C-alpha cells in the first residue's frame, strides 16, 4: 500500500471546527495522563472552544496551518506575533504557540512538514527568531525542537488549574539578520 501524502494549508475561519477538533484531541493525547481531569477540562473550555478559535483565526497576528494526510486533517500549528519575551526585545520574533499532530500519525512526518512551513513562513515575513514554549516534561517535543536547531533560552510559568507548570523557552535564529553592507 503506498504511503499517503502530507500537505500543509493555511487555515481560515471556515476551518474553525477542524482546528477546534484537532486542538482538543491532540491536547488530550499529549497531556491527559499527566494532569488532573478538571484542569484539562477547564483549560479546554477556556482556550479551545469554537468561538475562541474562530476569534483567533480572524486575528491577523495569528496564522494557523493544517496538516493533512491525503485529505484527512491530522495536525495543526499556530504561529503568532502577539507576544515577545523580554529576552528577545531586540529581535523581530515570531512564536510557534502550538504544533500538534494526532498520535496515530506521529510517524508520518506531519510534524516535520508543519515545522518546515513555520520556519519558511517566519523567514518570508522577515522574522529573525522563531521561538516557542514547551512543558519541561515534554521530552519528546524538546528533542524534536532541538533536532530543528532550537536552543533553550529561558523559562516561564504556565498556570494550569491550581498548579504552576514550567515551560522552557526555545529559539531558533533565522537567516534574516540585517547585513552591515
């Protein structure tokens, strides 16, 4: 049986229900076993509703990408330019706020396709740094980001229910540094 084809498309507000379903499913797959159910439910109800994601899709400072295996949506990424860590104050950074692939498709290279598209998009928009935050205990994701050339540069608190979790911040320098010529 031939391997399926991965494609990446830019999402718009018509894709809100697809992004919502992917958000909830992939978030639960990644974190449910490590967190209290009530914290998961509360976060999903706040951050991953159809209304909230439609609003985010309409905000020009956000860019959502959908990964499809053949025509089936299997993952997504969200880039944004809303936040800028103080450590990157002298840069023009873009953030990968989320990048998730359904667990059963982890071996299909959809994460790599999403990351490649995020990097190309940031470079095309003249960003000099691509950064992200990742839960300190998500070792699989940290390894993935390191393989793509991301380095640790700090950490921040991620309030989750009644817990303060630690996200490590990682950055990748892009080829858009000004020349002195």
